[in-house]
């Protein structure tokens, strides 16, 4: 413990204080005070211009002199330093914290944009979303297993109860991941993300009609621009596809249930954000693999691979590797950011992330956009931003997950 005292004008010298045995003569009150220098020739041992910091080395129990129990020994020392030194040691610089958050956001958005670009390139040349989703989870799982084995990252301490609680979360995560990939294989990336911006509406509706939760009126009002904007963007989409639209809608619903299961089942589990997502990826991979084989199968994958290589060339392999690696990295950073930023900040960042993905995909893939379609997207994004400002609802699963993560 460090305390600051304002020194008197007179110079003082500080001596160590040790409580004596219980049979020692009673200690006078003024004996606790530092002895004042009486001789003019003696120089002050400490400066009177700076605060004096008292350091307690151990915790003592002061007891009466006639008590049978003996008090613990307390040793005090003193040194002089600027107050700013102690304050700087206690809390990090506000500017440094803002820079760190800015780096998290920039990295998160950049990785997400790169993933969506390569994912769409792969799906255009190789329209097998089930295998593509499987490879994304497999790559991340392998990266984390290697990190744990080489001790680059500390392996989580889990038990059977942890994996039981994680299982429903992994099921919902798997469905949401595959559904989103199916959607992007059928429609433009921008359209998928416009529909996925309506996730808060699903969150409130599920919480209201299934869980019986109620919300303030402003929350319900914030859903109007979300639903209206998504509907306007859907009906004016030039390359509308029902499979792509339903894939995005199912993804929204699945991620809402993932948030609910995470909130209810993972509460109190001591796992960091990075390891939490790693475990989620490993379990989701185990769930998805047999279904991917059943739905598409090795024969279709082999035929599609030959076609893709003949049309794209060897760089197709690098596209697949890039989309798999960047998928894991952007999710990893988003989960890790929960340890550093507030849930509201994270929600706002997630909204801005969708804007960056929509704009960049339109530019890179030269997606034709009508003014009315852009207006619908803007309204939906605005509604999502307003909802994030209210900071209500189960869609704030970052709040619940943050509780889980911060318990490490």
C-alpha cells in the first residue's frame, strides 16, 4: 500500500517502527510520530518540496499492551517522489487506452473485410459453402491447437461441464456460420450483411415471445427502421435470391440463440476470450464435419476443385487458405476485444464493421446498387446503431459473454 503525506515545512527524518513484545511498557501516542530534528547542524533527510510516500511492508494488527495475543509486526518505510509517478503507476494513460482500442477496431474491421472478399471469391469459383465453412473452422482449430502445444498461448483449463455448457452454443454457432456462407454463395456480400444487420430485431422478438422478456418502448421503436430498411433493401435488390435471403435470416436467428445459450450456460466459466472462441471452433468443427460430408460429399468437392483450378489456377488454393485464416483471425480479435472495451463500444464497432464490409464489397466486386436500395441499407444500419445506443436486449450477448470472459 502506498500513501502520500504532505510534509511540514520543517525537515524530518523517518525511522522504522517495530512493535515490541506484549510485556513492554505502554507506547506513548507521540512515539508513533517521526522524531523532529533538534540540532540546527543536522540537515533535512528528505525534501520539503515533494510529497512523502509511506510504504507499508506487511499488514499489522495493533493490540492493547495487556492483551495475551501478540500483534503482528509492521514495518514502515518512506521515500520521496512526485505524485504523478504514483498516479501513472496506478492507471494507464487515457491516450494509450484510446490508441489500443483504435488498433483493435482497425484490425477487426480490416480482417473482416479481407475475409469477406476472399470468401466471396472462393464461393464464386467453388460453390460449396458447407466445405468452405468446414475449412474455416478447421483452420482456426488447427492454429489454436498448435499455439497451445507450443505454448505460444496458454491452454484453457476446462472440464466436462464446460464442454456440456458449450455444446448448445456451438450448435447455434455452426448453423449461423453455415447459413451465412450459403447466403453469400447465392447473393452479393453487401446484401447478406444488410440482412444480417437486422439481427437486433430477431433478438428482441425472440426474447419477448420465447423468453418472456420485456423492453422499454424506445427499444421497440428502434426496430422499425431496422425492419423497414432491410425490407426496402430486399425488394429493390437487383440480384435477389430466396436461398441467399433465407440463409441470412436463418443466420440471424441462429446467432441470437447462440447468444442466449452463451448467456445462460457459460455464465461464470473462467475462460478468456481467445480460448473461448478456440474451444467454440473446435466443437463446431466436430459438429459440422459429418453434415458437410452428407450434404455435399467428397465426389462433389473433387469435381468442383478440378473446375476451380482449371478456371482460376493455383492461386485458388491461396484464396481458400486466406479466407480460412482470416475468418479465424477476425473472430479471434473480436472476442479478444471484449476484454478491453465496453459492450456498448463493441456493439457500435460491430455496426460500423458492417458498413465497412458493405462499402468495400460494393467497390471491389462492382455490385450494382440502386439509390432506393442504398437508402434501405442506410436506414437499416441507422436503426441498428440506434439500437446499440440503447444497450438493451439479449443481442447484447457481448455483455453476458464479457461477464464470462472477465472472470479469468
